[in-house]
C-alpha cells in the first residue's frame, strides 16, 4: 500500500498541473487533494511512532487543509490557508524540537535567508504584512529545528517545503504564473513525502 501511495503522488500532481493549465477546476482540485491525501496514506502505512511521528502526522493533516483552502484565489481562503500551513509548521517545529540539536550558526543563516525573502516581498504585501511576517517567523523556526535533527529525510523534507513556500509567495505577491506551480509543487510534495516517511 505504501508503494502505491508513493506512486500516486507524482501521478496525481501531474493531473493537477495538467488541469490547472487548462482551467479544469474540478480535475485540478481532485488531483491536488488526491496527491495530498496520498502523503497522509504513506505516513499511516509507514506506521506512526512516538511524539515525533504524531507531530509530523499532525503537520501533514494541517497541510491537507491548507492545500484545500489554497485552491481558491479568494483572499479569505488564502488567509485561512496561510493559517493552516502556519499551524502545520508549528506542529512540525514542536515535533522536531524534541529530537533536535539546533545550531546557532544555522539559525542565523536561515533567518538571513528569510529576511532577504521578506525584504523582496515587502513592497507587494500591503495589508498582509502582519500575517506574512508571522508565517515567516514560524517557518524559519521550523526549518532551523529540522536542520538540527539527525535524520536526513527530515532535513531534506523541511528544506524542500521551505523552498516551495518561496514559490507560493512569488506566485501570490510578486509574479503570478504557472511556472511557480510547475516548480514549487514538486518541491512541496517531495518535501511532504520525505516527512511522511519520517513518522517511524
């Protein structure tokens, strides 16, 4: 079952991107939510163990909620999706904190990257500056803690998730376009899959 769920992720993501390019809204939603449900299935098939595994599963579940909300282009849905992903990153951060040995140098480097990204976004944020800053703080903490965990799948998964969020921000605030999703969504799903495999 786990192998089938893993194989479904790129297949359903391809369906989502194909439908997105053609404006097929129902198929677009089915592809994305199916791919998101598949990384939950991978985690459950893997077998969730301990506080780390439960925290990761919580983050994955909240991410599915965020994925559903971000299918809409409406501002209210975007803010709700941002909130769901913020809570997902909180869940990941709490899970990683229990097993991490974070480095201050790495923390400063991640904060510098986030600061540069925020400076890039700042002129485009308008009334959304406060929620975006809050999100940036949380995702920075999540990645910093993840990079302190002695599990390569967690380090890589969190890094890919962080990178995918930069593409989401570019698409929403700076330069909307299909290329953001073509690049960003494979990063996102690869990251979530790696985290799903880390629940055990």
